[in-house]
């Protein structure tokens, strides 16, 4: 093959492109139903925008270059910096709370692997201006509905934690290297027990603290349900944590209780190993995983209360999450829930001979303008070939336009699932169409 996509990039031919479009349509529809307004930002931004948030190290994953004017620019690797830029520009006039969603194409120069490509799409939900846990409840409840209607209902679970709680726990263990401690927690399920203990020791944790934490993590396993949270906090000896840690424990307990009240208790757990890698998260953090536990996170997010200030805006509490298209597709495919493509065609209009083709096209145009998904043959194929094409396109019905029916101002409607057919007036299909009509009646073989 002389030309192929670059490494880490993919083509999406039909029906996959249609299936992706259908998934994003469902997600967009739910976001709007939940009161989020759509935000769209450029694919190219100033490199400085990303340096503000992540420092110079971010350039290792960016598709950054100098444009023809010598400016340092980059293809966008995540939406949050752009969202912050837009909000800062509008902060004085924007009524709070702000609830925005984005569907963006993003680029990261990283090693391609299953569930990770260098170009991908991401669906984000963000709420700005709400300091209390109502924002976390709203964004997680909305994300649950998004995932359910995308086809993942029953397949995922949310894991939540609080970084203030995790930091306080680390201090109690004697940890000197917070980032090293967080890395160890984040890698807990991927590490052998000896490796995990070694990483904790390298972060400064005392031996007795390492043993106690290891025992706790073995106990919580895949997470703690809302009804068990009290027992786990007792096991954590949360009362002996410092004030920040106790506040974090209280936030998590309240979040679990409120999501449980909304009927989401079966898909939400406390998991002390969830810390998220990004430094700008300030308290609550969360991820969604396949319940089977054999894939990367479906989404990640949390509270980022100081980010807007980094971009020159006012102090603004914020919380958000991002759902990646690749991991969601893998999950839906693995469980047989990936769509076949675009929604099926409703009507395929068949011309018995080329002489009826102009009328068939006229009928298609009228149906489309009436909101019906309709199509017709463009290649002057035979009646049988057109009906085969209608079946291949998974149309609900065929409307057969023949000379005898046209003389009566009618067409033959064939149900492509059952084969049943009837003759119906064109005016029944398109009110206002001129021509003789006839009452609906059973029909035999269409004119050929």
C-alpha cells in the first residue's frame, strides 16, 4: 500500500465512522438534557497556554512547532486549558454556575497501544463556580447517564477518592515524597506486593505504616460501597488524621451518600488508590473502570479549584471529567454493544424503470424535508437489485414507484422485515401532493 495512516492514527470507514457518530450523538444529547451547554474551541493553541498549566515537561507529549510567523503553537492535547482561557475571557459576564461540555479532537505524541492513539476524541463535562459537593454529584450523575445511553449501562463503576485524604494519610505514614507516594498508590493494582512496599519505603513511609496500608488496601479490594464507608473510615482511623484529611474523608462520605440517594450506589465505590496524576487536582478525584477490571480508565477527573487563577481569572471552584473515545469503544465492542453504524435508513424508494426515476427522486426529496431518512437508487439498477440494496441498507420499508400505481397517484409500500405490502396514495406520504388518490388497500405484485 503506497500510503497509509501515520503510526498512532486511524481511518474510520463506514460503518465504524457512523457508529462513532452515533455514540457521540447520544452523549451530546444527554449532556444537553442535563443542562450542559456546548463549548467548541480551536484545535491549535499557543504553546504557552499549556506551559501555564503543566510546565515545560508537557512539551514531550505535544505536537508543538513554530508556525509561519515564528510563534510557538501546538495541536491541542487536552481541552481544559482552552476552557480556562474562554472562561477567563468571559468571567465578568458569565452567570454562575457554568456547565459546559465539549467534544474535541485531540493529539498527544505518546506510544500507541490498545485504547490509546496519537489522535483521539474526548468528551468533557465541566462545572465552574460551585464550591460544594453538589458539583461532583451533578457531574458524576450526568456522566453515568452519558455512559448508560452510550451503551455501557451495567458495565462500569466509579472509583472516588480525595487527594487531601490521601496526602494526610501519607503524612501519618511518615511520607516525605508526596509525589512518590501518589505514584505508588496509582500503581498499586499493577505492582507486585514487594514492589509496592519498596515504592512506599522509597517515598519515606515507615515499615509499620507500610504494613498497615497494605492490609487496608487488601481489605478494600476493588473498592468500598457507600454502605461500608463507615467501617473503612474506622479502619483508616480517620479521626487521627489531620484537619485536611478529616475534611477529605467527610467530603467522600457525603459524595457517596448523595450518589447512593440518586440510585447510583451500585456503581460508586471509595478507592484510596485513586489519586490521578495531574497536580492541579485539589480534592475529590474519580475514575470510571470496566467492572471486569481488564481495561484502562474509561474517564478521569476531579476538582480543580485553583486552575482558573493560573490563567489570570478570578478564584473559581471547578470540577470536571473527560471520557476518551478509544477506551469506551473497546468496552462496548468487548460486550457486543458497539452500534452497527449510523441509525438505519427508514425508507428506500424504488423505481420500477428509469422512466419512474424522476418521480422516485421527487418522493425522496419530499420525505427528507418531512424529516424522514430516505434514499433511492442512482445507478438505474433493476427492481430486484434495488430491493436488495434496500435490504442491505437495513431500511424499514421500500416504496415502489411503478407506472400503474403512478397513474392512480399511488405507490406500493413494502415492509422489508415481513414482506407485507399495500398500495397507498402519495398524498398519505406527503400531504399536499397533487394527483389522483386511492384508499389504502392490499396489493399484489408491484408493477414491473
